[in-house]
C-alpha cells in the first residue's frame, strides 16, 4: 500500500510516517500543499492523509483539486480546527474522514484501515483467499489456522497479491507499492521477498506463480 502524507509539522509528520512504515506501507511525505497537489497529478495512492493548514496551498484546496479531477482515492483530513463548519467543509469537498488534532495515533491507524477496507469493498480487517487469512489490523497471516512467520515487507507483498485474486501483479506495481520516493526502489528486492515467501509457503496449499511478462499471481 502506498500513502501520501501531507503534513508540515515535523514532529507529527515523522511520527505518522514511522507508524505507517512500521506496518509495511510505503509513505511519501510532503510538507506543503502545492507540492502535494502536483504530486497527486502524476502519482496514484491508496490513501491520502492531508493536513488543512499547509504552506503555499491549504488542504481544502488540494482536496478540491483532487476531487475536481474525479480522483476517488480515500482522503483522511487532519485539522486543528474543531469548528463544525470546518468539518462540514472538509466532508462536502470530498474528504472521506477527518481527525482533530491532537489525536491518538492508534485511532489514526484504525481510521486509515477503515478507509482502505472500504475502498477495497471489504467489511472487516480479515483478507481471505482460500486457506489463507491475513489480519490487516494485527498484521499477521496464517494458512489453515497456522501462523506464518513473515517480515513486514513479506506480509505486505502477500497482502497485495491476496487483494488481487486471480490477477497477475507486475513487478513494477509491487515496487511502486513497497517503496516511497526517498527509498531506493529495487526490482531485485521484490524478487527476494517473493523467493522468501515461496519458501515459507512451500508446505502449504498456497503458492505464488510467475508468468514472464505478466508478473506474480497468488493461487490456492
């Protein structure tokens, strides 16, 4: 999963980015609204976490431009404004949810999961594919009830493949989902994650198939 975080307060931005990266998500962190707006014109995301009070261009304007182009990416607005009118404005402009500062980071994660779940058409945090179950809240995976010992990146790769049942996922798409702009995107790293996953799934009825030119497919 790839998230755009738009937050100009250094302490808050760093804390949010670290929490999402610890889960295994790729996070692009921008500090001003205009740069974020320009980035949203060329890069797609699974979720946008958007502060309202930003340099150069405020969050409401960024949100209005995004929805004006018909982009349906879930947007979670962060605001220090507690007035009802401000919350109504955010929702009317197309925000999917909002949090008032200061907030509990656990609530931020829960609201982000809810938005990602809703966008995927899922009713709970459990992603199931045959005997495979992935708990997106607990960040665990199991096959036929037996837990898999996975790193956060391995779990993210498995989650991406499981959320696209029957589809071949190109290596380039996995790179985009796993690495942010300030990291070194590496197709070789993706191959290593997949190789390790295959070893851990070897004794299970779940396998990762490869089709040259198409990518990877999770099969049960």
